[in-house]
C-alpha cells in the first residue's frame, strides 16, 4: 500500500557514476567515501488501501510522488 525508498535513478546516475569515475581516475576503492541517497520517493497504492479498509489522508496523498489508483 505504501512504498518509501531512494530514487533508483539518482542512485545509479549520480552516486555509482561518480564512484566509477573516481575508480577510473585511479582512486583506490577503499579511499572512496560512502555516499547515501539524498532524495527519496513515496508511492501510495490506493487500491490496496481500499481493499484493506484504510483511508489515506488527502494531505498525505498531495505530498506523495506517485499515487496508484
């Protein structure tokens, strides 16, 4: 009914690309700092919520990145 996680496109495009570039420039993998995603995505499945008999507040739906009806 609810999904919350990092934006996968950002993880692959930004973080992995930057780390791969560092390795290709000769940086040792142990010297590359660990990076965490900074942007996350919220997806709400209203069909699943209705099946479970739950009501999702309108204010939450407005803040969701994607709403599945």
